[in-house]
C-alpha cells in the first residue's frame, strides 16, 4: 500500500492529510518532499494529520524528526494530529512523544499556533 499526502489550508495553517504507511522508500520520501515543498513556499505552520497512517517504520520516524527539524530551522513549527494507537505507542517507546506537539482535535491544533 502506498502513501498519499494531500494538503489543505485552514487560516494560515497547512494541514497535510497522510494515509497509508510511512516506510523506507516511497513513504518517507513523500513525507520529506511534501514538507520541503511547503517550507520552500514559506509555509511555517504545518500539521501532519496521521489519522489514516497505519504504520511507520524507523525510516519514517527518522523522516518525521528531520521534517520537524527543518521546519523549526525555518522558524516554523510542525505538529502531529490524530495518531493511531500503533504510531502513538511507537513515538512513546522512542521517547519522541515529548519532542512533538501532538493533538487529537484539529480545531485545537490549528488554534495552538496562536
């Protein structure tokens, strides 16, 4: 199953709706290219909606971290939304849950950018 990413704007926040698996190869490169493209267009408020992402491997986790870092380096911020249990647990095991700001409510996530 391949990964799909579509973006939409709400106020000044870009929401990336992802579905599928973020794994080595296509999945992580789709994530990287999507985020890089947004940053290059000056988008600094990004939410990754992972509600339809069933699985992330170590490469996908690495890509999440590097996306987070590249957005931060541009003075922006990247937040996560709607983690499935598997993904949530993985972030907790890897201690990354404390790095990312994670939301379960889209409206609250958008508001959190202030």
